[in-house]
């Protein structure tokens, strides 16, 4: 059964993620847009990443939407998710689809659906799509023929048959890169980066952001060196994520090339990875807190900061230090984006390497993150590690970690039942408050915390922890591991 998780629908290619199911999902989206959206003539933007058959899946989805009367604008090249969001907003389109499984392994594909504001669809929208799918279970499929403007193989029909007495709309091509580049340069300080004469290494991870971050940096940095800059459906055999393990080659390049920074994005460009001068990986939590401090202190951006329940409380400390509000949300950028759109927050960020700024799209943007990292180094004339050290002196240290556990659904359910009754203490620490808004989070009187949460995109149980010292963090994570393994 097709289900939308934290960020769209994802499944294994040729098992659940098939051409027939992509058509069914596209047809269900069309029916929901007809019922709840604006005028169909505003159209839908469709993009895709570099995975196996992504372009074909995108063309099929576009053909179905066009057959339902929605003009479709199709990217001619692989395109990052944040650029799809920008195409929706800048073109005043009704919605957008990106065929991608983001950071998931290469055997997966996925479909991210974004609404007219460029944000990931909220649960009420994806639930409506799921209901539309359920109502079409077992429906026959008939071929409508190729819609005007479509290229390549002729598309198959939308699930549920040809829309009754409806004229097919067009499918056109639009490369959004130039306009998107202009927007990002307007959100950052390119002149400052130019004056600093930065040397930067880039790793787009064989994915959809090839030519995007490195393409923009080529306009402002003194030198840009790229690795893994060729599209590859299996991401070179190392996967599309941009965590510490995947970025070891980038670290070696930064160290050997004496670059100021190494900047990476995941398979669809919504997540960032950062390597500091000397080749040291910078964790997303430390970068996000340091960035928030920089944007308040140096750029004087007004407003507060939104973070997910799993993201570092260093952001809370930064906001308290500067007298700003902190907004906590469940995991998923669709929730944090609401604070950007309302203007309450100038920055929205999450532990899983996602951020965006007010005035941009309410979708995480790893390309923007990389440019902001370059700007910070240029503006403060310090390495990121030195900036983190300064932040710790200012607001106090916090150390965080996430460990993912592969345990079956029954064990996850047993653990959830055990955590229903919150104890008075855990790992020798008294519990100040418990949060069940997204998983089970225990915040302790000393400011440390632990969170148990099932992944919304993978069959994993995620365990997050944060404490004042590395030793205290290790104690917390060990106690959590023992609890999990007993489930």
C-alpha cells in the first residue's frame, strides 16, 4: 500500500516503485488538486534526480497530469528539490513533483509532492492523496496517447482511465538554473566571498545538484575543485548521503588541496555536508547553531529560529543569548516551513542537515547552506571550528549524536509501550519534562536530553542524544542502547 512519509513516498524500484504506481500516484494528485487547488492552468512543475529511470518516471507523471488538464513544465535535466520548490513559487504554479528518494540508498526511488507555496505537502494533503489512491484500487488503466509537447517514449495512461471529456494540457520544458542561481546570490553576500578569495572543494555526490553549488561558487570563489561531479544512478557505489563517512574523500581533497572549505549536497540537493579547513567534518548541529549566531550578530536578521524536536538545543542557547524566540516543531521541514512563511522565523533548520531562510522557499536547501558556510568563513575570517569554539565560549558547550538502529516493527512497538510511562529518572539523571509530539523525548534537569523516534523515511529507529560533555553524552547513549536492545 502506498504511503507518504516524512518527505514524500519512497519505495524500492521495481517492487513498489513502478511505472504503474507512479501513474496511479500522479492521477491521485491530479484529483486532489482538482478538488482543493487553484485554477489548473497554473500548472505543475516536474523534476527528477539521477537515479535509475528517474527521467522516465518524471515523464510518466507529467503525462498523467497533462492528461488530467494540468499544464506541465518538465525540467530538461536532473534538478535539486529546492530548485523545484523555487520553480513552483517563482512561476506561481499550483504544485510540483520531484522524482527522488533524496538520501535513501540507490535501490529506492521516490516522489516528493510540494504545494503552491513550495513547501512539502502537509499531512492533510498527503492523506487526501492516499484516500484518492485507495478509492482507485483495482481500477483499469487505458492508454490516453501522448499529450502535446511530450518527448521520448509515449506515456502510459493515468490510473483510473482517461479523464472524462477533458482536454489534455501541454508538457513543456524549462531549465530553472539561471533564475535559481540569481535567487541564491541575492540571499547571500557574493561580493564578500569574492573579496575573501576562497578556495573551495565541492562534492555533489553524483546527484541532482551537479553544476549547481559548484556552478554558483565558480562565479564568486577564487578556485573550485569538484569530485563526484558526473551523474551516476548508484552514486558511485557509496550512496547519495553526505554524512561524515561519505565525505572522507572530500576531506582528503580539502586537506591535500589546502582549500578553505569542502561543501557537499546529498542526492537531491536538499541536505548539506561541510568539511572545514584541514579536512575535519563539521556536524550539521554545530554548523546550524554557529550559522544562527552569525546571521543574528553579523547580518542582524530579525525574528526567531525554528528547529525540529530532534535538533540541537544549542539553537535555544543562541536564541536566549540574543533575546530571540525559538520555535520547536515535529521532524519534517513541512512543519518548520510554516514559521518561515509567517515571518516568525528567519531561519528554519533540522539535525538531518537541512535549512532555509525567510524570503526563500519553505523547503530545505543544501546549496544555500553551502553558500552561507562560505559567507561565514569569508565574513569572520575564521575557520568553522574556530567559530564553533567561540560559540561554546559564548553560550556553553553541547555535544550531540544520533545512532540509527535496525530493529523490526514488533521491537519498535514494544519499546514505544515501555516508554509510554515516563520514569522519574534515566541514566542517573532526573527528568524535567517529557515530549511525545514526535517520538519519545526526555529532557533532563541538567539540560541534556534523549529522543527515541522511528524514521519517517526508512525502516529504522533513530536515537538522538545531547549533553554538556562528551563523557555525559556517551553515558546517555549507552543507556539508550541497552533499553533499545532489550525491546
